[in-house]
C-alpha cells in the first residue's frame, strides 16, 4: 500500500482489506512499515516495548515469529512498528544490499501466509523502496479530493525504477479510490479524472467516505467487526473479491 501523500487511506485500506481477505479464508500478514504505528494501533496490537519490524530490519531480532502478533481477527496477523523505525533509514544507508533487507526478512515468513500487505509511510525514501523491492505488486490508495493526482507521476516513476533495477516482478496492481463522497460534484469529478488517467488500473470498487472508518480505528477494530452493515464493510469485501477476480491474489 503505497502513496507518498499522507492521509489518503493507506493504513485504513491495509487494515480493512486485510480483514476482508482474512474473512475469505486467506492467511494474511499485515506489516506496519510506518514509524507512526497507526496500523498496529488500528488492529489493537502492542507496539511499544515489544520487538518490531525495526528489530527485524536491523538484525536485533532474527526470528520473525517472535515479532508477529495475532489480532482478534482470525487469519490476520501483524508485524508492528513504532517510532524506532524512523531511525532505520539512517542505519540502513551503509548496509550491503540496503534495499533488499525487508525482502529478506519477509522471505522467512512468506510460506506461512497467502497474502502479505505492507503499509508504507508517506515518503518515497529507503523504507518505501524496501517495501517495493519486497513486493509482487503495488496498490495505490487515492483520496477523491483536490490534488489527488499530485505526486502520483513521481510515485509511478519510482515504481518503474524499482522494477527496472531491483525487482523485475513488481507490478502496479491498481489504484483504489477512497473517501469518495457521491453527494459532492467535486468528488465525482476527481474520480472521473482518476479513471480517465489510469483507465482499467482503477479498481471498480470505490471506498466511500464514512466516519465509521476512523471510529473503527479508534476502537482498534476492522470495520467488518465494528460496523458490519456499513457500506464500507461491503466495499472492502468487494475490493478483496476484485483482487481475487483479477488474479492479483490467489
Ligand atoms: P494514510 O495511511 O494514507 O495516511 P489513513 O488510512 O490513516 O491514511 O487515513 C487518514 C485518515 O482518514 C484517518 O483518520 C482515517 O481514519 C480516515 N479515513 C480513511 N479512509 C476513510 C474513509 N473512506 N472515509 C472517511 N475517513 C477515512
Ligand atoms: Mg498510514
């Protein structure tokens, strides 16, 4: 889940797409890769005074199974992060194959999961390059607001560079429109522009704007548990089905 813009729905989509895929029986690992730790908090797992992705990246902890935490959602596990991760870029700069460190960490646990979702921080720095190098595909959440498309060209350029130089299998899986408010002409215009620009790369599923999503994060639950009848619950289930139908996820 990648977009160097903050507040576009990366973390919310990681949590709720993860929960939806877990509901459909996939074994899902969500990796918190943002020092803010919002993914960990939103799934109700401890991120302070516990080993985190930072310790795995720096080699302080070699065994990912020590770091992985279960959530209350069956089939959905998390590798947490906290503010320690903000120091990782500095420490990794001088490492050998510094872009491949997350990939080598996740390789150890990949056989235990059907899907691994990485919640990136809002930057295109070394951590995000690590995430792109470790991935088969990129999902870009775009909020249906002013300047939604600003920065996306640079993001796609970064994805192309990583594909070229580090990870030939990397694909742009698709763009998820989030925070869509069908009552405003503005949101409809933004969505139309996004579809005109990216065509079939845009998922048919659109995530509507609802206060139940931030409420669910505060309650540290996926919306499927917090407000199952809210349209956003169905939207994330539909996004999961769409990823399977497109062959992105087996
Ligand atoms: P990012 O990880 O890209 O920074 P978040 O997922 O944290 O973005 O979302 C930013 C804020 O917007 C959070 O408070 C989140 O709860 C809220 N939010 C996310 N998706 C929606 C939505 N569809 N409707 C309303 N609020 C949303
Ligand atoms: Mg986030």
